[in-house]
């Protein structure tokens, strides 16, 4: 029912945005308790890619292709599909992180920099605050946010955005192409690690968690924002209709790429639920692991510390 509605407005993105905000955001609040297959370390031969099974070494490449084809329309699509909610979820992630001046931060799967920009802004505010309070003439250091992503197209789009908005001109941002499973950073080099809507696309989640643990300093924090599972099974059908019918169509109309958004929907269903994912984080040696549901469990932020 929402589908022809979207098609009718297909040529007018701004109208579609308005439609998405008013009509679709209540629907997006309903997430499924769908079954998933674990991305386990045990079986390295095949991994999940949407509902197709493919060889593990092909997956990184396929994920790269998927994101290359969505990079330029990525930010618009985020707003459309979540009715703008992804902004609030990212704000919440940064609130939990509590950025501070002088920190070395790593944002993995950082894409076009959405999360990194928010973190850097908070670091800058803290720097100014500290500078004011300080009697010493020495400058309070800003620190740096490292935006790491496997796809150079996403990073390039992010750099373009940063330039346009004059973010990071003081050297607070570093853009680094790299794989979450093999981070190009030294052991114990980061104060904190974030990953937003990225871990689901990683071939081997355990490897990514182990890498997060490795690069963190002692006392460093891990925060992961990802789609999760709602405990409202009765609303499953409605959610299915939205995600399997509407989202791929929005993808087709706006991004001219139905397959990528079909994959997105399928991969959300297969991701481990809150408690299962928390257990994986504990298995990766993190302490004080906890999570917070957002929008009733559409998303969750999982946190842990390297002690
Ligand atoms: C949905 S986007 C999220 C971008 C950004 N964090 C945000 O919230 O707007 C997922 C990102 O993960 C990246 N990605 C996928 N697999 C990765 C991997 N193994 N290592 C690093 N980045 C990866 C993709 O290139 C893509 O930019
Ligand atoms: C979060 O949501 C999950 C599933 O939707 C539910 O089982 C769990 O009790 C919730 N946890 C918290 C801490 O609210
Ligand atoms: C591009 C794609 O379909 N992969 C998904 C990986 O996970 C993020 C989480 O939000 C999705 O947005 C991506 O679309």
C-alpha cells in the first residue's frame, strides 16, 4: 500500500523524504524477531551475504561493491529509510562515548563520516571548555578521530562532505582505508572504538571484535551501534512488508539499486539478537559488557571495556 505511494513520488526526492518521515517512520519502528544464522568462526567456507551463501573470501569484495554502488546516495537513503531516526541513534552513540579533548579515537566502518563528525565536534567543545578553565598557556590538544573503512568511495564521499562543511581542517580527522578484521593500527593505540551499522557487514565478527580489543588502550571503550531485534513478534508481518516490499523499492527509485537494499534488509534479519551479540563481545575478552535498546530494539548500542 505504501509502495505505489512511493512510486508516485519517485521523481521527487524531497517529497519522498516528507512522505518517508510522516508515513514510514512509525512503520520502521517495528522490527522483526527474525531468525538469523550466526556468522561463526567455526565455518569459514561460506558466510552469509543476504540470503545467498557465498565463499568467505568473496564477501569482502561483494560488500565493497554494494557500498560503491550506494556511496553517493547513501546519506539520502539513510534519512529516507529510517525517517531520520538514524541521526538520533548516532547522537545517542556519541553521548554514550563521552568524547574528550586529546583522545585518539577510531571509528570503524566510518563510511561518509557521520559518526566521526559528531565525535570530533564534541572533542572540540571539550577542548574549548578545558582551554577556558585552564590557567596554563599551553594549548589543550584536540586529538584525532580516525575514520576507517574498507571502501575508498565511502571515505572519499566523507572527505567531500568534510571539506564542504569545513570539518577537520585543524587536523582532527584521518581517513584510513582498512578492514575491520585487520586494522591498520598498532596495539593499544586507541582510547575508544566505535562502529555504527558496520559490524553486520563484516565477514568474521569474532575477528573484528578481536581487532577492536587489540587496538584499544587498557581502559579503552568499545561501542557498537547496530540494527537489532524487537520483542514484538505480532508486528512481524507489517515489518516484513515494509522491509521486503518498500525498502528495496525506495532503493530502486532513489538510488537506482534495488539489490543492495534487498541485501540490507536480509542482513538485518540474520544479525544476532542483543544477548547473543553481547556474549560474542564478552568472548572477545571485553569487560563490563552491556547494551541499550534504541527505538524499542530496532537498534542497540553494545558497550564494553578493555581492562
Ligand atoms: C552502513 S555503512 C555505515 C557507515 C557509517 N558508520 C554510518 O553509520 O553512517 C557500513 C560501512 O561499513 C563498511 N564496511 C563493510 N565491511 C567492512 C569491513 N570489513 N571493514 C571496514 N569497513 C567495512 C562499508 O564500506 C560501509 O561504509
Ligand atoms: C532489549 O530488547 C530485547 C529484544 O527486543 C529484549 O529481550 C530485552 O529485554 C531488552 N533489553 C533491555 C535492556 O531493555
Ligand atoms: C549496503 C548494504 O546493504 N549493507 C548494509 C550493511 O549494514 C548497514 C547497516 O545499516 C546497512 O545500512 C548497509 O546497507
